[in-house]
């Protein structure tokens, strides 16, 4: 059962990887710019189509194609927003239409996106930008019930890797659309753009009733919005690097190039430097909006009868949005299309970047996210404040310090949605040694006693074997241990939501990471526990204990006793100043503020004054301290896709 739980979390962690490209407000900004670039004649046709589509939906759809003053709480959805909803918050053009017109949560998503845009505009550095994305993702997890399960199931948001450096554009585009090819941006764009062209060519057909014309207009807009989303994704640096490698490499490569940028050449021969999610510049808007404008112009020309007027389509319904589900499909399905329409798609795609080469000579460097199974080592030192010793009269405070060394295995799911996440799961087995405490075994302030050092410490130098477990939780610590096997069998989609929510701070997101310019802070109480068993190695530890009034004159005497103890440690706050990683190895330095307690166990008399037959009374010792940890991990390579 434990193995099944681990494998379930592993599969969910790798598949829940965020795969969307531009953020919601970035998608909307590109579409708005593309619409503004339309010439007056085509813009007038778009306005007419929008007016027809709004029939009976005036309360949900804005009066204008672009709503310039939507504010932070949009009361309606303009057409520019449809492109942002497509793909990331819906899985087909049909689903997009239903969500836009009928859902009770999509306006909340639009409001979250509007606030995110303001936050990104006002962010002064990378840390603030990540914090804004973290807050937005947490809110989206709540607003959109399927946000987690919809995202990252396939590679539909990524460009297919270039098979060879001399591949011709028309050959590459055909490969991307071919039946059985892994889902990709070019193929997905082509599919939905073809649907939109077919609907658009029929929009001005004679004999349509106003209701039929309105339904057809709605279908045209939905199909093209879905197509435009994936066309825009083709201009994000992290998605141009190509689809190959395991989930950790795809995620790491995606994140690296989105932030660092990537020099590319379009199929037309234009050289560009692209950025990615949350780092979009005016240049990125300009280049991607040009392609979207070209695509929309074809739709509007089809409406106007300038193109595809005599095209026969054999596999499409008359007036419903396309039903192709990009959330479930892993490969491109078969489709019969007119060659003339394919040429139109290729004309638009010529403006897109040439993707990176497939694995082999000339491939783009790959980077790894901390996702997947690993083994590693941890070394730590700690410094603790103690509220006394183990025996009833030892209530005076002191300090102790120690060293730890352990081996660990686990599953990395850090940053599944963003860098503020923490889905780390691991089990440590190790040994530790604690130096003697600064408190002495008795109250007496005798100079001679001080000179004896460790021999008179209330807590002697001692060693232990320990076990350390870290596991995120959904609502209460340890709940995934119960929820994992139950939900994995009953509802895998619910399990994915629960695990992803747990990895991003929990249902009450008080444990999300807080990135700052000097490092990352996180409240982690309940995510990690360590249990140290003192006396489990070389045997129970010896303690000197003062026994009250044990001789004939009523004077205190000392006895010598052995004892097992069990220490529980709970990290409270973490600070990580840096973390470095290569393709498979990672290293990080971590400071933990922790607290806990040490419980006395079995006691045994080694030596006691004559006549003393009992055992001294004990107490639980409480402590708080700081732990400095070096964490090294070696990640195993997953199956390539």
C-alpha cells in the first residue's frame, strides 16, 4: 500500500506540471493588440459577427469586442478574453463556449487575471513577480474547479521538436498535423483554425435565420479564439525549445528559457529574441499579435466571401463549436480537409519561430526542474535552547549543539505550478551526535564542579539514529497518507487537485514559499517531523543525578543511571538562501527554525547510594533551535515522451 501511495503521488506530481504558456492577461493583451491592428473594413466585419454572437447573451458578453475599461472586477467578457480562457480554462471550443456563457466562476477568473496584470506591472524584481504569480495560482485553484486537472496532461501547449535542421516548413507543418503525432501547438492551431474557417465561409449563406446566424457567429469566434491561444503559445521561449525529455526536464527547460529568453528565427527568416510566461515585453506582443492578426484576417475574409467561397467540407457540423478535446487527447486525430485551407494555415504559421532540434547533435541545452524520484545525502548542524534537564529538579535552562548525517530518498514536486510551491516528499535515515548541555546535573555553583566539564553535564554527549519524514498536507498534517490510497482508487482527478493544492501551501495557503531577493522563506509547521532514538546505538546514555537527602545526615548524594530517550523535532520556518541544480543533481543550503520535545524512556540504575532502591523522577524536556542543513539530491531520469 505504501508503494502504491508513493507511485500515485509520483504520477500526479509529474502530470500536474503546469504546461500553459503566456499567462491569462498576456494572452488577452496579444489578442487585443491583434484586433487593434485590423484594418477598418475587417474590424467592421468582426464587430458585426460579435454583435450577432451576443444575441441573448448581452449580460455576459461585453458590448464591444475589446472592453477598454474592464477594471479589476470585470462584469462581462470581451472577445480578447476568450483567447485567454481557451486552452488553460477550457478543453475545447464547445467547452469554451459553455464556460463563457454559463459558468458561475469565469468572471472570478477574469478578475484574478486583471489583478495579476496590475501586480506584474508594479513588480520591481523577480521575487515580487513570482509572489504575484503564486497568489494568482492559489486563487485560480479555488475559482476554477478543474484548473489543476485540465493543465499539463499533454504537450499541446508546446512546439514539436524539429526533426532535422533542413526540414522544410510545409513538411514540418504537415508532420505536426498528421494523425498520431503528439499533440503540439502547430497541430492544435491548425485544427481549430480550419474549423473556424469552415464556419466563417458559411456565415453569410443565404437562408439562415437570425438564430442560426447567431449560433454560427458564436461558433466562428469560439473556434478562432481557441486556435489563437495555441498560435500565441508558439511565441513563448519556453515552448519553442521542443517536446522531448522526461517531465522534469520539460518543466525545467520551460522555466529556464521563459525567464532567460531564447534567440530564434522564424520560418520567414526573421530573427527574434523571445521571452516567456510573466516576462512578456512589448516586442513579444508585437511579434505574436502579427501572426494572430493574419489568422483573424483569414477568418474575416472567409466571412466576406473573399476566400474559401467554394470549398467543400466533409467532416464538420454546420453551427456548433469544435468538440476536439485538447485536455484528454495525447495525439492528433485524423481529419479530412481541403488542401486550399491547409495552405492558408501554413501562411500564418510561416510567421512562427522554428523550434529547437530533437535530442541529439545541435539540441538546445536542457534544464531540470526538481520533479521526480531522487536519492541523496543530508548533513546538518543544530544549536538548541533547552528548558532544563530530564529530571524533575533540573528546571534551569541551557544550550546544546549537534551534528547529523543521513541518507534520503524521496520525490521532488517543488514548483509544479510555480517556484512558490513545495510538494517535496522524502524519508531520511541517519545518525546524529549531540554535545553535552551547558547545564550541570545539579544546582550547586561549585568551582570544582565546573572544571569537570562534560562529566557533570545534565545531559551528556549522546548519539542516536533518527528518521525524518517530510510530506505536504491538504488540510491537516499527514492527511495525504489517508487521502492518497482512497482518492487514487475513487477519483484520480480529485486526487490530483488535492495533491497539487497541498504542494502549493494547502487548502489554507499559509505554507506557500515566499521568494525574496535574499532567498526563499516558508512556514512549514506540520510538513516535516524527525524522530531521534537516543540509546539505540551503543546503548542507553548514562546520567548523573542528585538524589535528595539520601544519607544518614540528610545530605544530598549522587547516583548513576542509564536512560533511553526519544526526541521529536518539528521544523517551523525555513529559509533557503540558494539552490543550484544541474541535469540530475541539486544542492541547497537551508536554515530551519524548529521546536520539539524529548521524552524520557526506560531507566536503569548503574550505581546508587546504599539504601536507594527506586528510580529518579523524570520530565519531558522541551527545546527550540536552529538547524543548518546541506541537502544534496540525485534525480533519476524518467521515461522520455
